[in-house]
């Protein structure tokens, strides 16, 4: 077995239990997610989508403390494009950042660029892109004006998080949003400087969008503050790419699998992160239908065991 890296802590996220849409009637209770995250051996997890866990420091803080868990990131998962959504985005930013910074801070690792908790920022809510997830050739792109409006929303979120709460915003390219493909990621890093926000790159979303995760992690290394890990079942992926299907419908079909059981080269990612000296948090995500949440503990155990063998 490889030696675990003391500079990296592996965490998880509520999406492993199928928690993505807070309106979904099948979501497990947040206490169950905390129970099972702790039972699976994790010391930390993400907050999950806005509205899932109550933003009550006393209640959630006590529940985290009882389970020896910390919150490593909050999430903005919303329409970043519409200028009329600015007030809503900033309200979420303030509520989330006030909450996560009132909790005990996660451990900061040597060489970690910015302290956790982070604010992970993702665009979402556009049918025309959701049905084109993974298909760069058919996905419509924003006009220059619409792109500029999205950038201004991202700047407003990031500036608010930094200036009011000392929280680092990390922008997360996400399948089915308007920041997904290589041209959009490249444009984003030009328009949003490192003084404004960093990147949270997700190996699964990079691969889903047709990028090589190893090459992308290397290319954007100087902007990389936080990482998500997932893996892709190639058989399911090939099938759903031939269907008219939303991204989370593809996840419900099982396109995301335990790490090490898919087609992403994690030994190469381990070698790259060792070479470059990544330090901080890596969060496992395996989106699923919450009605299939009975398989979470087994899948997380498989992912953790594989990552441990790979040196994480």
C-alpha cells in the first residue's frame, strides 16, 4: 500500500447521497448524511446545496462536533448568467459565508494556498445546456454581453466572500452549466484573475466535458485551490452520450461510479499532484439518484480504499 500524503485530506459531499436538488422529495435527512459521513471515516464534508442543511450554527455546529466533522466548503449552485439574479446570489453568499465561518475551521495543511472553508461557485439552471452536457459541439455558447454579465456576477460573489468573510471563492466548471468546456474554462481564467477567485477542478466534470483531467490539472495548476474527485463508468457514459438526457438524469443512470472503477487515470493524477505539491482538501463526489442512497457507504468505502492504495 502506498504511503498516504499528510498534506492532503479526503472529504465527501452530500451529492454522494443524491443531494443536488433541494426540492427533490427523496432526499435523506441532513443528520443521516452526517451520520454516514462519519461512519465512513471522513473528518469533513461540504455543506451541500443552499437550503439543504439549516444555516443554524448552534444546531448544525453541535451535530458536526458530535461526529468530529468539519465543513470544508459551502456551495453556490445557481444561475450565474442572469444579471437579475445578482441580489439572490449575494444573499446566498452572505448567508453561507457567515455560517461556515462561524463553525470551527478545518485544519490548514502546510503549503495549502488558502484556508478552508471555501465557497465553491457553479453555474446551473439552463435547459439548453443541461441537455447538451458533455457535448461541446452542440452546446450553445453565451454571447459576449451575456458572458460579461456572468463574469460580473462571479466577481460580485467572489469579492463579497473575500472582503466581508475572508472566504476564498473557487469557480467549478460543471457539466450542464455555461462554464463546462475547455474554451469556457480558458476564457474564465483570463477574465477572472487569481486575486478574485481560484478554481475548483473536478476530475469527473473535466472528463465528462471531453478534457483530460491530468492535462487540465497541470495546465491550470497555478489557479487550482481545491479539487473534487469522481469517476466515470465508460459503458454508461457511452450510452447516455447517445441519449437526450439531463446531466443528473445521467447520474441517476449510474454514469458516476466509485473511484478506481471507471476510466479516469488516478495513478497519473496521484503522480501529478505529488510532483506539483498539492496540499489541502480533495472532496469525493459520486452523484446519484437519492433513491439509490443505500449504496453510499459501500461506494465510499470502495473509493477510499482505492485512493489509499494510490497514495491519497
